[in-house]
C-alpha cells in the first residue's frame, strides 16, 4: 500500500514537471514578439521578453518613489507574465485604436490557453495576477502599470523620440494614457511631463 502511494506521488510529480516544462518552452515564443519601442540606442525594436525583464528590474529600483507599499515579489511576477498573452494575441500598439477594439477578446482567449498549460494551481495563480494587472485597481497593479508605461517613455527619450516620430504621436496621447500615474507617483508623473515637453520642442511629439 505504502509503495503504491509513493509510486503515485512520483508519477504526479513527473506529470507536474512535464506541464511546467511545456509552459517554459512555450513562453520562449515571447522573445519573438516585437514591440514598437526602440532600444535606447535606436538600432532595433525591443521584444516582449526584453521589455518584461526591464520592468522587473525597474520594480526593484523605483519602489521608493511610489505612494503605497506593495508586495514587490507579486509586482515582479505580474510584470514578467503580463505580456505572455501576446504570444497568441500579438502586440497591440498603445495608440492603435482599431486593434484596441479586439484586444481584450484576443488576450483573454490567449490567457485561457497559455496559463492552461501549467498545473492548475500555478495556472490559476498566474491567471489571477494577469487579471489583477488588467483590472488596474490594486496598489500592485497600479505600480505594474506605471512601470509598463514609464519604460517605453524612457526608451523613446533615449532613442530621440524615434517611435513617437514614426507614428506621428501627439502629446495628448501619452498624457491621456498615463493620466492615472499621479495616483501612484507624483515624481514619475512630473518626469513624464518633462520628457513630453522636451520632445514637443524637438519635434518628435506633436503638440
């Protein structure tokens, strides 16, 4: 009896590991999802994996500038998984109004498949964190959104506003997209405004 229980436990562990490996290999595809933001040197556009890594590092560095205390581990996991749905749904540019109409439907379907590859407890945890991020209500989700929005602004600034200029972005668009940032950090909001103002003057953002 005891031997059978042990054998069943080993089989369950092996099956669980296989599910985790399948997920790990599948999400490698996120390295192929190209965003519209250029790297700081302007030589090429970044991919989703690079973007997510950058956000996780920023989460550690910028925590001192936010208004509410957050569970940093939760935020880091949130930013590392928030774009995995783009493996199926693709990247929707921040100012793509047509793409935005189907974004939620496409990404929800992708979340069902991708997080469904994991063992049920881990899949449910990741799915809940993804939904929490999308809801933009908790302190962790607000901080994750700040990071997700601030990073491309910093890269646009460093690359000479290259992506903004290419897409003919107006200053009002990033201002509207980031209008909730002051809830999380006044100093980051002020830095965003400083960057927008400078790039309007330089002609990279339209007034």
